[in-house]
């Protein structure tokens, strides 16, 4: 299930095993944790993990609040993020919920710890801010690198089956999903025909304002969403 936070344009994903009802939330937002828990409760699910694709810069993750509200729930993030969590994952790991799992792919570039999570049957991939619909995450802070992001997308995401559905952590234009094929064919920043040199040039001329909450969000997210003491 895809859930949306309008303030930060963030997509949160609720995934579950339909037999065991074990469930996980990927990229929960602090202000939406009660909504997320309500959705899980309505479906009689048991939340086992709160997973982040990276230490977000634009909002505080909901993993800290989820841990406070759901007994036994564990937070998860990539070891390479340097952020605190109960469980640190590396490329090739599997995050199980019931008999279903997500495979961990390391996709640095937007941040140095960015991770994408691929469904066990490769039917979809949660790309975080690495690959957005018709775009990609910015590379101008948190150890970002356009060269690294280009390599991550080419090697770790464009190698997935063309039919794999792309579910990003954000969209700012109301779009909900894409596919690997569509992004390969027509992503204007790094789709077919775009060289790494062209991509680096594009990324160095985005001229985006810094996220409004960056100074609060990044330190909190490095503590798994614990707000400033
Ligand atoms: N205006 C928003 C922040 C928008 C932004 O910078 N988005 C990030 C993803 S959140 S770290 C991004 O990578 N955008 C790429 C793009 O091309 O838009 C705010 O103030 O929070
Ligand atoms: Fe981000």
C-alpha cells in the first residue's frame, strides 16, 4: 500500500505477507505514524520493521515513534548511512516479513548510504531518492555524488527487469509509480543515451533550494528519528 505525506511529498510503503500478516513500513514520516499504524491495524497486520532508504533531509523519519508505539518493532537502515538503527543492512541482505522479503541493493549518490529495496519476485523496487519518476535525487549534500549516483542507477536499478515497477520516496507532481523500462527510455537526466558527463553537468545546474527542514531532519534521522534533545 502506498501512503502519501502532502507536506513533504513523501511516499511511505506498507508491505505485508498476506498469510502471516507480518508487515513492514518503508520510509515512514514522523507526523504520519498514527495514520500508518491505523492502516496496519485495519488490515490486522503486525508491524515488525520500520525501514529507511536513507537519512532523509526533508522530514523526520517515523521509525523512532513507531518503536515507541509498537512493542518489538525494529528500525532498519543501511550500515553505510552511518545512522543509528536496531538493524543495519548491507548489499545482498534480505529483510524478511513472514515468508516475503526485500533484497537490499546499495545505491549511493543522493546520499552515501542510499539503499534501494527490491521485492522478492522483482515485481517492484523501492528506490528512495535514488531514482525518482523522470528524475533522481539531488547530489549536493550528505555525501552526494552525481558520478556515484549515475553508476548506482545504471548498475543496480537499470539491470532489473524492464517490467519492474519503480516506487520512489517522493514525487512532486502527483505521479505514483513508473517502471524500469520507462525510466531507461525517457528519464531526462539519466535515461538511454545520456552519458555520465551529461548527467554530472545536469546535476551541477539544478540550483535547488535546500530542504526547509534539513538542519533539524538530518541530525534527527542520524539518531533514527529521535528529535533534538
Ligand atoms: N522543497 C523540499 C525539498 C525538495 C528536494 O530537495 N527534494 C529532494 C528529495 S528530499 S532529500 C530531491 O532530491 N529532489 C530532486 C529534485 O530534482 O527535485 C523541501 O523544502 O523540503
Ligand atoms: Fe533524500
